[in-house]
C-alpha cells in the first residue's frame, strides 16, 4: 500500500491549487488524474479570464494552467496521470487504476476535485455524428487544432455556449445561430456581444427540434418554445449546418463522494446534487475535502480559490500552519471569493453555497 | 435593463445611454477617449489598474460597473486589450472633418494591414459601410489581443464595433 499525507483527485485548477497551497506549507501531496495530461479544462481556455486583477484576471486559461503546473512541480507535488480512482473506502483508502494495474493508496486527507461532466439533451437525430458537446468542440479546436465543422449551430447561451461560439469563430468555423430555450442570454453579456458583433444571431426561447442527415448532421430544425417550454406550432426554422454543439449545462462528477457517504444536497443553482461542505471545504466525512465544480458548478477562478482554501485547511489540520496565520489567510481567500460571488450572476451561487453550509450544521 | 443584451446578445442604444463608461459627444469631439460598454455587474476590475491616468474607477467592490472620468482620459487605448470582455473601445470624433477613428480589440487571424479597406459592422454584426484600417497594434504586453484603428464616417463612430475583410 502506498501512503501519502494528502491525495488530490483531479489535476484541474481546483486540484492543482489545493496541492500547491498544501505543499507550500509542508504537506506531502500526490495528485491523480484520469487524463493523459494535467490541467483539467484550463488548457482549452484560450480566452482572457474575468475577475479581480489579484486573482489572475485577464490571464488566459492555458497560461494559468502552465504556471500552476510549474508551481506544483517546484514544490515537489507528484502528478500521476492516466489514473482513475475507482473507489474510496473507510479511512481514505482508495483503489486507483494506474495505467494497467490497480494500486491501493492511503491518504491522511483527500481533496476531491473531479470537476463536472456536460449535460446533453436528446432530440431526433442526436446520435448522428456531428452532434457534439461544447467541451469536445474546444478539445478539437484548442488542443488538437482540428476544426469541428464548417458551419455550426450552438445550443445554449450560457458562458460555455457563448465562449465556445467565439472560439469556433476564431477557429474559422461559421456559427449559424446561438439558441437557448431560456428567454434570456444566460452568459455574460460581454461574451455574447463579442459573438453578436460578428453577425451571429441569438434566438432566445428556441430549442432543437431535430437534426437532419443520413450518415451525419446535414442540418437542423429549431422551434420556438413558450413560457411552459412547449414548442409553438408553425415556428420551425431550418439551418444548413454540419455540426450541432451542445452547451446545456454541467453536472458535478460526485460519484466517489457518494461512495464515501458524503452528505449530498440538491442545489439546482449549483448544478444538481452537491456535497455539503464547510468553510474549509471539508465534507460531512472528516478528512474528505472538495473544491471546484464538483462542489458546485462555478468557474475556474473560484475553483482555484476553493482549492487554496482546502489545501490551507489541510495543512492547518495536520499541524503545518499555526492558528493565527491560518485564519488570516483563509479569511483573505473567503473575502476574494465573496467578490466573485457578488452581483446578479454570483448571488444565486452564493445562496446555494449557504445552503450547503447550513446542511453541515445539521 | 438588459433588454437588448439579454434578448439579442448585444447592447441596445437605450442600454448604452445608461452605462457609466460612455463619454459625452462633446468630449468625443475633443479627441480620442475610451468608450466602456460594460453594463452588467460582473466581478471584474483589470481595466481600473490598466489606466495610467486613473480615468477608470471600479472601486473596492469588483462587481461595480466601471466609471469613466472623461476629462482625465487621454484615449491611450491601454485598457482595450486588458478588458477580458472586449467591451472597451476608443472613439475620436476630432480626427478629420468627415471621418472619425474607432479603435477596437481584435482576436482573429489574419490581422488586417494598414491601408486595407474593410467592411464595418455594428454591434449586431450588420454591415454599415466601409472603413479604412489606419493602424494595427500588437505588442507582447497586449497578450495576443490586437487593437485595430479604423477610420469611419463621423456619424458611425458610436455604431461601428467590428469589421470583416472584403471578399
């Protein structure tokens, strides 16, 4: 059996930030990730981030990924790739499939930073090649340099939908239209505006009725929906597109947490069933912490701060950080977080996070 | 609020009037000045620090909208590539008798060349006329966001916000 002081599941922005903060304070850390490269979604993010200038605003995601990896390396954080955590058992014992064999790993503290998976919506023709997730479109264009299609229809106007639409335009695709079943654009207006000014129309209160094509997508029909989400007869419109890109929300990947019996709370504004956690990011199971999208869908900036908090709290609980500096630093992180969760976009997430905190108090 | 932005994806003229980052017509005629088309309270403040003459104020609460002090602003355009939302432009209505200058952030390749005539687009992507590319700035510290200066007819300076190459 291998032993680590701290194991982090997931090498995205949250996991790496947790690892860095803990290692900085003297904790020995191993990070496992199922992918063949670290960084989570950061290396697909070619746009400049929002936020406070103290917290990496206006840096591009892939540059942030590079600097997190360098920092982790300089602190001797072990990053082990191609590794799937299959199960988490009592006393933070884990079975991890590392490449072609299973290892038993025991940690004193675990940070679960597994991120999220994309939601899909079914419609006639949705299994045709050419219907893809927005994440796949980003992977193709921004990691592999492959254009996903010539002309695409984007379903979803949240930040993922509008950011990926813009990136597809940059990759040389034509974006025929951005649609959303909701009556209003869900993402930041400035992201939408970057897309709109290139000539892409936005159709709110519209959904996909059907994908056309025999062997692959050759077109799509969309239809207007009313306030009760029912299609309005006679409002169908067809588009010649070879790609239908779905950006219809994310769902926390919380399987290992449920397996470990962490208390889960249903919070729609955070993306579904979310592990209850306290201000230190610790779940109802002592020693298991969460950070990033798995603890509620937000964005990379808050994921990194949550990671910092979890890493710091672990270092403190293991005796590597004194009480006073711990409280001082944690309060600093919480204060920055407050800024990110303010305003019309952040308030609902802040409210969701309060529900999770309440659940911890019983 | 947000009627245009939330429904169509771009800011309506009414919404623009309410934004605290829009300089007066009088100020625009005096020379280059920043036009900050930021109307949603999102947590973001890099523009404030990018301004060397303290003409942009966000304040401690980073969800505040950026306010423009139009008398302090010198139209240097440092804020344009800094804004992650590409929502800051510089407009100069004092450029020529009949033409204004509009500086816009641009993240597409190939970049236009000085002297090119391109098709000017408004916020909705509608073609509104021709524009001449006067200048293309692209420095290391702009982190891959170019700033393209267009000359457009004067009445279009508050309308043109993008362009496309002529076919």
